[in-house]
C-alpha cells in the first residue's frame, strides 16, 4: 500500500537556522514528502534525495490575461500573476494528498490558494510569524482568515498556541507541534566541577535582537570579575556579529568571549560537552518577535547542561525554574548574573539541575515521538471536513 504524500512548502529551503524543519521533513515515516520552495539554499547542510525538491518555476506573464484577471475578475495577486496555476499543477503532478505550509506569513501569501484547493492544508507557526504588521492593517485580517481556512494549525510552543487563540483560531483545530531532538546526536555526559573557577558558558543561536545576546555579554562581564578564568562561547551567525564583537572589546573581554561562527552537528555537540552552562536570555522585540522553544537550548539540555534564561515565549515550557535551570525576567542583567552565581556556587545544585535537564528533554522532546504526533496531525487533517 502506497504511503500518503505531504507537500512541504517552505519559501526558502533552508536557511541555516531552520534545522528543526529539516529534521521534521526528513524524519517522516508513514508519509512520503517532497519540498516545494522558491529558493534553494544550504544544500550542503540540508541534502535531499533526487526528486525531493521542487523549485517552483517562474511564471510567464500574459498581459491581456493578467489585466483581465486583475481588473475585470478582481482576482488576488497569486492568481493573476500565475502562481496559483503553477502550484496547482505541481501538486497534481506529484499527487499530493495534503500540503504542510511552514510559517504563518507564507500561509497568508498562499491564502487564496488554500481557500480554493480541494485538498487539506496544514500551517505551522514557529515564532515571529504570529506577529501582526502595524504598517499593514489588512495583514491581520488575512492572518485570521488563514486560521479559519486551514484544516489544522500547528504551534511550536504553548505561548504561540495561546497567541493563535487570541487571533480567533478555532480551538478545535490548533495542535501542538513541538521541536524534536535526535537524542543519539546529543548524548548526556558527566561533567567535572571546575575547581579553578574556569567556567565555560555557551550560547548557540542566530545573532539577532530577540536572543538577548547583549544582556548575556553584560551578565558574563560581571560574572567574570568574580571568576576571571571563565570563558563564554557565542556560536552563530547574524547581523549583530560586529556590534557584539565591539561590545565585547569595549568591556575588555576580547580574550574571554569567542565567536566561532555557525557550529553544527558533531562540532556543536562537542561544544556543549566542553561547557558547564547554557545561557539564553531571549526577549520580546519592538515588533513583537518572540521565541518558540529554542532548538539549541534543548540540544544543550540533552547533554546535561543546566540553563540560565528568561521568562520569555516557550522557554518556560522547556526549562523548569529551579529544577532544570533558572529563569529571570526579560532584560534583567542583574538577575542573570545572580543566577550564574547561584548555579556556580553549589556543586550539588549545578549537578542536580544538569541531570534534570537531560532527563526532561528525553521525556518531552524526543524526536521520533514528536514526528509521530506530526503524522497524527496529518491523518486528522485528511479526515476532517
């Protein structure tokens, strides 16, 4: 019996920070899949089998037909520009049984197609895509329409799910879609207490505002005055690299804070194994950009790293305050510093929280279980009317 086919639509496949999406797509077992995208990136990071990627072809414009559809029929842009026909033809040719659209803003763009396509569509939300756009009041209207038109709506964290309900997503169609971690790639290890105070802190993320990297650097600067042998590794790439390096240098920490760039796979696991603490002080930005559950944080916890982070987004769903780590309010640099000292002043506390972090990830974020839940959502979407 042939397995059903889900078309995984992701406008750019894939940006380096989208590992969680790659893991979902590659982890499917009961469903066949292929990816539809407009741009192919990071082929070395995210290889796919032959035929696994469909780069949507450009659309040839017919002026008269476009004029008729736009000004006479008043069709939406996705129709009069020809994208609708291209996508429909591609899905029919590949005999897709349903479509999974990654990211809410992509779903908004595809809304006219989703409203007309006779087969089910599932849309998943991952963080910044729940935010509305102050400069475009119509966007929220279309976002709310998307939530009603989609057969099921998936949220990466409870905080995102709650936000979708605030946008009037029907409660009977929203489902949790947690990040899954391949635990075999991030084994737990026993770490030694650094008697000389040579603590190694690590943060791994995209270098953008919502990750709170400047707060982490300031908290580490204060911590390093008490523990001058400590080091801080910030792994990742992004637009804030140069400003963060300047901040490091201005604080006199050039030899203590390191920026190795984007680290992946076994090298990332080795980095976590060399560390004693994971810090991740995320915060809400002015445009309401928020986290789901940070992927790298879960991977670090899986290796037995306790966490110092903030009460932000989906972080409290993964870090139990006082059990697997310590959480403080957003932008609370003094609170971050206190938490670093609280964890590093007690060998028993540090060891207990690290062990609990590894156990929690294994119980709640194991990859195969999360893939099974995703495929159950696909089953439900196909059965719903």
